[in-house]
């Protein structure tokens, strides 16, 4: 009798069906017929989590007792996106699940739409952490991602009359079926108070910290499954609770409010994510958050280390800790404090262990984003840590004085304490000195770090520095986000690319196959049609799937220059108004992204985009050839709809400002062609795809240095370019804003007088390159070829490659050979040859 081979441990449709019904009854307490969508979603999520738990326990057992090093990834932010479909995919259970639900007249996609995504991050840095977690699990590397369980994540964005309005994110409102609180692994974290010395039994003088108050951290664990390898890591997020739920003496004395005040204050620590992605210096709560989650995480690692019966002196052999930016860099003095004050080691030994444990990743060159804490604030909250930092600093600066005698300026710049104006603690300096490895996130960024921001440190400690170009997971950004394209690729070249993205280069065999080119085009058009439908349903704007979908999604920031994009659209609009019958490749411009609530200029950029949209979408002269859409509340889920539908990827930051960018990679994988500056990872994308398959424009970092030295005068560019004058004057005279001459005044003043991000200098280059984009698109065959080549040459940008590099160069952890992707990470000869 013919029988379908059932894989060992395969998750069957019957299994899911009975698990789902059982959870509806026993966990939710509702019969199927009276259950709501949310309840069904919860029942299904519990069913899937059950499967993960079994694998989780197996995975923990498999490495607990072995001598493997574990990665501790410390990040204040994670943006994992919805779990359900991702975890089903990892378990290879999507089809059985669909089948099981169909038999109950329930639709899987309906349930998946009920999942609120955990918005526990601002942007690229948080999403990178989530891609890394996916790759670590898929490569079978034991790792724990540590962070904060914010009760309120990044705000929901609404647009009212073209302005951003923030609404509270309540992702935990209906409970979170993916997490498991682990009550017996909680820790206390101290704040404030004072330090004192005492003499220990052997007559040595020692320090101890007597905190003024304590807060309890409770871990909530979310399983992170590897892709079809039976391996599961965990994301461990700390939630703050009061050490005692209320103070009994206050309570007995009748002070009910006083009794709960402490509880409320403690819980504040993990209440809300700071929605700004540059510096929030002076925010005491932010420092408290950083110390809280870092201390809990270190205590947890020390506990796990000791559970294995290992001496604390071997801590660095068991753990490799990566600092995702400086946010957790307080971990350096915290580990020192644990080793000195609690484990009673001597300074030298403690310092050796600490330095051998940490690696530090820098994610920004913007000076305003480098963390500095006011010294009095720091001293009040973390007095013992400040003492330790002073000692680290003194010893380090002594070494530097020997290395660079007489160079007082250099010593001042390298100090962990800033003395100009208000005294500050400089976290980047601490992170560099306390780590064995320091890295940037793209080649250009790492070079600029060495030449500018961290130059003194590079000169003193050159071996510490390296580059680790970012990557993104193809499992979420292609397979989950773009099933039609993924199927087409599977059919053409098989499925090895799921765990080895270099395999996509096999697509190059098809670039001259007109039948394949046509299928590629039709697939993309169908995906664009789906986004069109979403846009019409949510925004009431009609868009043409045959027009160029030209997309810019990312946080709104002046350096990312969404307003340069908007100025170009206005210029196209003027062109159409001037000659309504001009030949013109129709375009749909799509934007998405949040502005920090306090960032006035970023909010004005959103207003500009929406104003341009109102203008062009409804003008009969435009004849529908130009559409502008601002999609509100850009997040991971929306990104999954957007990236697959792009023809053109806008990566137009001022050269030298974007550390890497990762959206660029998501677009490229899905076959979009980039228009971009030589900034961040664009440089490497262009190297991979070749200059013919990338639209380059704008000033380079060197050009900008030169212009700056000579003195940049944006007015000159305005005077020289008639196109630029047309849009600037139009804005200034209110011609694009129903006569309102004031609304964009602050932006125009800034552009004409200062223009710190060189929009006016880059405008002509940008518009003429955009004209080339239009012409290229008009030649469908040429465009499809470019699109395929972009996807085919995106192998380098898998986070699997990035994680392999961290494992071998920084963490020194082996990647199990049984894991999906091959060991070899060198680029293929073909793409090498094409490199410029
Ligand atoms: C800083 C702060 C300061 C205090 C308030 C909250 C907060 C949140 C985030 C940050 C750091 C922002 C740095 C960042 O996100 N950098 C981005 O990192 C991406 C991943 O490496 C990279 O692709 C982007 O180019 C880079 O801007």
C-alpha cells in the first residue's frame, strides 16, 4: 500500500487539530463555535509553542553539560515581528496547520492577522538583533538574547491632516502566548545608595555597595526556533517588579498609597521604550533601564555558569557577550563589580576576564547619538560603578600616557570622563576599552570609525578593530514575506538558498531566458497588485501596479533625506504641469517610517510628503501618472508587505551618515534595484551587483569633506539649478500647500542657509539619476534582468554570513557542521569578477 513518508517527529495535521481544540477548551475556556478570532489565535499559538517547548528542552540538554561556549547577545531593543507564521515555517508545519484549521472551517491567515507584533525597538538596531537571533538558532549556535520586556513598545503612528500623531502601543493587552515567565530565575538589582570599604578575613581592603533601593527582574522567555533543524534558542526579556509588593510598615500605619508607591516606581523601569533613536542623555530612567537589564543578564549568566560547577575564573571561556551598541556597556563595570566585590577576585584577574568576555558593536557615527551620561546623575544612580569606571580610566590613561608621552589632547579625548562643560561619562570609550573586539556594521562605516569617531583608540589598539557587515534573514524577508517569488526560485534552483543564500547566484543562469524573465515580471506585478489593494483599502488611494513602485521605508531622519525624495517628486510634478503630454514612465512613490515624537523637523518631513501626496494624487493634469502614498505605522509586519512589492529601493542618505542600513538588503533580495549614495552597505551592494545594476548618485564622503573645508554654501546650488529653484520657490510661495507659505518655512530656511545633509548639493545628481531609472524601467527586459541579478547577487547579505563571521572572529564559538549552510563564506568567483 502506498504511504506518504512521514518524517521523524513531523508535526501532523491531526496533532495540530487536537492541540488547537484542546487549548481552546483548557487554556481559553471556549467552544470553537463561540470563540473569537483572538481566542483562536491564542489557542493555535499555544499549540505551536507546545511543539517548540519539546525541542527547547532537548536543545538545552544538548549543550548544558558540554563544554560549548554560549553567546550572550545584549540588546536594549528587539523587533522580532509576528511569531506565528515564522515559527510554523521553522517547524515545517505551515501546511499541516492550514489543513487542520480548514477541517474546522478556520483560516490560518485570518488568525495570523490577530497577532500584535512586539515593537520592542526603534529601527535598524532592534531588527538586526532579531535577524541575528534567527541566524544563531538556524546555525545551531547556543545563544541567549537578553533584553527588556517593555510593557509599551514603540508608539503606533497615525497620520492626521498630514501630521504624525502618536498612540500608545498595547501589545500585551490580550496576553502574550509566546512567552513563559520564569519566576525562579529572577534577580534583584540595586540602585543608588552608597559604597563603603571593609577589611576581609585575609586583611585586604575591599569595597561594597549598599544600594538605596532594589528592584526585581523577572525573565520572560520566548523560544527562537532554528530553521528546520530542531534547535531552539531563547530570547530572555526582563520585566521589573517590586522586591516586595508593598511595604508592610507603611501599610500597617495606614499609608496605603505610600505602600504601593514603591511598587509603581519599580515597575516603571520596564514600562516603556524610549522612542528616540539618538541621544536621550539626562534621562535617568533610560540609564536605570540599561543597568537593570544588563545586571539581570550578567547575574543570570553567572548563575548558569556556576550551575555547571565551573569556577568563576573560567567565565569568559563559557560566555561571549556582545554589546549591541553602548546601551548595555554598563555591563563592563557591572561584571567587574561582581568579580571584585562578590567573587572577591583581584583587579588584574577580574579585568582580564571582563575584557576577554565582551565585544562591542558600534552602530552610528552621528556624534549626537554617542551616549554620554551626566556625571552627577550617574553617581547618584550607580555610585559603585562610577568608582570602578574611574579606576579603569586611570589605569588605561596611565598606559596611554606612556604610549603617547606629552600628548595631553589625545589623553583628554580618550578619557572615559568628559570634562568639557558638564562632566560626563562617555560610554563608547568605556565600551572600547573594556572589550576584546570592536566592530562597525559595514565596510565604509568601520573605516570611518577608525578614521574619525574612534581614531585615537584605533591608533592605540589597532588589532581590536574589525568590520562585520550587517545582514538580514532570508527566512523572514524572502520566504515569509514573498511566497510567490520564493516558490519561483525554489522551482528554478531548489531550496538550498533557505540556509545558504550564496545559492541564489544560480539564478544568473536564467537572466537570458525570456520565459523565466516573464515569469519573474508577472510574479512581481502580482505582488505589487496586492500592495495596491492594501493601499486602496487602508488609504483610499488608487495605484497602478504597472507603474514603478519606488519605495523609501525607514525611520524619518534628516540624514536619511526623505525630503530629498519629496523635492524630486515635486520636480516631476512641475514637469508634468509644464507639459501634460510629455512621455513619462508612471510612478508610485511609497513612504513609511516613524519620527521621534520630539523631532520637529522629522515630523515636518512627514507633513511635506503628505502635502505632496494631496497635491499630485488629485491633479487631473497628472492623469494618474504620479502617485504618492505615506503608509502609516511602518513596522515589521508592514515591511513584509512592502519589500516584495518594490521596483526601486531608495537608499539616499548623505554619504558617511548611515552606518549600514539593512532595508537596502531586504529590497535587494526581493529583486528591487537600488538608487543610492556611496553610503553604508550601499557600497557593498553595488560591489556585489556591479555598477550596471545599481543607480549611483551624489557626493562621496571625500567630496563632502572637501566642500565642508571650503565652506558649503547651499544658496549657490539653489541659484545654479533652475529645477531646484522651481521646487524651492514653489514651496516658499505656498504653491504646493494651498497657499500656506509658512508651514515649510523652517525646513526651507534650514536648507538654504545650513543644509547640514547636503540636499541641495545632491539634488541635480539625484534627479538626473532618477531620470535614468525611469528610462531603464521602460525597457522591461533590461529591467527584469537587473532585478534578477540583484536578487541573485544578494548572497552576502544574509545574516547567516554575518553571524558566521562573529562566531569565528569575535566569539570563537564553533558553528556545528550539521547546520544548513556550508562553512565557506567567501564570495563566489562570478560576483567577485563583477565587482568593481
Ligand atoms: C540610541 C538611542 C539613544 C537613547 C534613546 C534610545 C536610543 C535608541 C537607539 C539608539 C541607537 C541608534 C543606532 C541605530 O539604530 N543605528 C542603526 O543600526 C543599524 C544596524 O546596525 C544600521 O543598519 C543603521 O544604519 C544604523 O542607523
